[in-house]
C-alpha cells in the first residue's frame, strides 16, 4: 500500500508567499533629478558664501521637503516643498521660512527659488 502524497512545488509556494506578502508600497513624493540639481546648485552657492551649513531631504507620502539649516542644531531657516496636491491651485512648489510664513508659491521651481537666490533676484 503506497500512499501518494501530493505536495506543492516549493517554488510555487515561495512565489505565492512572496506575492501575498508584497503589499503595494505607498508612493512617495520625490524631487526629480532636474529639481534636485537646481536646489543643490543653490545650496552649494549659499554654502560657499558661508550662509548655509546643512540640509535635510524628506520624502513623505503627500510632499517632498528640502530643509536648509544655518547650523545643524537649529530649526530649518528655509523649507523648499513640493506638494502635488496644489498643482492645479496655488502651485506645486513653495518656499517656507523658519516662522512658517510662505514666502513664495508657484508652478515653476526656478521662479519660486528667486525669493532666496540673491544672484538671480531682481533688485
């Protein structure tokens, strides 16, 4: 009397576990290469002038934030935010001061950064 046991193929079992465990990861808002290049060019000039010292980048589910610090232990003096929910309203980009005041908001990153970029600002 031989008993036949039907076992599942191990590779199929692993694939089922892998597909079942893989939940869709929440999409994060990020800066693309061109946006990040523009922000980091501004950051590099300000570091060379001795005004800025440190930065932080946060990619959240609703927005991406580039924070600029005068010293590492302080609150950020500027926050450059990308919020796609505002794309059809006030603009996707904004520059926010340390006090929370929105200095400029718009649809084009270059024009929004003019508020803190002295070299390109109109005098």
